[in-house]
C-alpha cells in the first residue's frame, strides 16, 4: 500500500496515499478497531450541511474569504451527493464527543480543497468558530430531524394511506371482535382497519411535536457552551444557512450549556419512534394471527404469498413481512433503551455518548422508514378479507348474546351463552330451548348490523 506522511500536534503518521483524510483520522482508525459499525452516512451528510453553513457564516463574519468558503461549500455538496463515502471510515465506538469524526470531515474537506488549489487547514479554516463539542451535537440533531422528516414520516404516511384505502374498500363488512383473545361483540372490518390506520398516524403527530426541540442546535457553544472563539450572532447565521439549504426550521438552542450536555430532545423524539414501533408490532401481530391457517387457523384475512415458507414442508407460506415488522420493532425498542441510558450520562459541560446516540437513533429511523414501505408494498396493499370465514365466525359467535341483555337481563343472557357452548348448539337454539324468546323475537333482536 502506498502511503504519504501527514502530521498533527502529536507528530507524523503514514496515511494511505489514495485517501483524503489526515493524521487524526488515521490515528482513530488505528486506535479504535472496535465493532466495525461505521458512523452512519446520515451523520456525514449532516456534517456536510453544517460545515458549509459554518463556512458561509464565517465568510459573512470576515473569518474566511469568500473563496475559502466557496471551496468548502463545493466539497460539502459533493459529500452530500455521496461522491466521497469511502473517505469516512471511522467507527461509532470512538471518543464519546465524536471529535475524531468531526476531524475526519475537516481533514477530507481540506485535502479535497487543496487538490483544487485552495489550501485550507482542517482546524484553522474548516473548523473555524467551532468545536467538536458543538458540531457533533448539532450534526446529530440535523441528521435526526432530517431522518424523521425525510424517511420516517413519509413512509409512515404512505402506510397509513394504504390502510385508509383498505378501510374504504369494505365499508359494510361485519366481523366478530375479540378481546383477551376471546370472542367479543361485532364490529365492522373497516372499523378495525381504522384503528390500524390511527396506530400509524398518532405516532406521526407525536414526531411532529418532537421536531421543534430536535431542530434546536448547539452550534455556537464551542467547547463548553460559552461560545469562545465564535463571533457574536454566529449561531443564528449558521442556522439561517441551514434553513435555506434543508427547508427545516433549525434554530440556535438559547442555552448552549443545556445543548452540549443534554440529549433530552433525542430521547423525546425517539420515544415517538418507539411508539410507532410498538404500534407496528400490534398491527403486524393482528394481521398475521387473522391470516393464520390456511385451514387450521383463523383464516379471516388473505395476505400476499411472497416466497416459500419452509425448507421441509412443501407448499407452506409464512407471514414474513409481519415477522420483519416485529423484528424491526424489537430492535427499535432496544435502541430506545440505549439512547435513554446515553442521555443520562452528561457529565459537567458535555455528554460523551454522542456517537452511540446517533447510531441508535438513525438505525431506528432507517428501520422504521424501510419497514413501513416494505410492509405496505409486500403485505398491506395485498390484504383482502376472507368474507366467507368472517361471516361464518360472526354468526357462530356466542357473544352476539350481548344484545339480548337489555331484553332478557344479564344472567339470563349468560345462561343462554353457557347452554349453547355446553350443548354445542347455536345461540338461537339455546335461547329458544330456555324459552326466553321466540324465533321471530330472536331474529329481530340479534342483528349484528345494529351492534356496530
């Protein structure tokens, strides 16, 4: 491998010649061979937004020339476009402030600019008016906000739309309800699906509620929150540039001492992601149980058959999309625990669990965005009710007896249900045998369409 010699304040070090990072990136590569999980691409993209906004603000303040800021901006645009992904090799499990990732970005920008004739120092120019202590928390919030607005919310809204279409396709179909895994009173199939739809829409509202706190940035706080070496008004200038670039309403956190040490906004926003995961778990379980069979289960729903389900049982097809949803939900719930623990570890003027917080939040967002789309395309959009099975189960249910209670009383109605169950007869046969109603009276009283 061909190398070149780079230096930092600790001395010289050999760096792969084909790459554009510098000494601090190389030291991190050699010192943290842990796990292999690289910094999420969303963090690198967020840094590319942030570094461009910081450069433009520094130019406005006279700390950089327009040419220097322009060179930084040009490289940042290429980074966001994915042109230089291989230049960001550092793992999550490094310094808890994310300093080495901040310097990885600074070094790559400086080297790429130098290749084009603009000599920049990674600290003095690219990192001007900044500290890793305010840039990584800011990049984390930028990445989190963008992942919510660009990945999770659109995918969840598409899934909710699929449920709405299913709801509207069967407005009058009645099925038996179930509580405690036991038969209950009837409801419309559309009513059940409306519940699934709202289970997706409600966490979306929660996520939107979380965004105003998530879009508050630490930038301008520099090392400990005092703003040392940052010009007055710099934080607002950076956020103004970010708003123009992203369309997201980023604002400076008014209290930088809070912004550097607390990750409460991330905990709050991830709570909404966990709520979505919990609701998706419920929906997926409902659908796979109702589609169970094909002959010996509930069999009230038909779901798409996407692939063979068994290596030993020919013809078996499994609810694999539902299973993928539930596994993703479990992972998100685990991520939530990690984020909560990490947020509790802010010591004095800095939280040093930032990379692990970023990794878990962005993994959750990516999983939920992907699984909402996969579940929608490969399962929900292909669901149809098994009308024959639903209707048979409806009329076979003993819980239709509930509508008799106002007419014959709770205890008499219970006696009818128990007799039908014991004798293996229909509810109507039990009511007639006990003499509580005549056949026409039963038919007039027990009408599922009036019970929904």
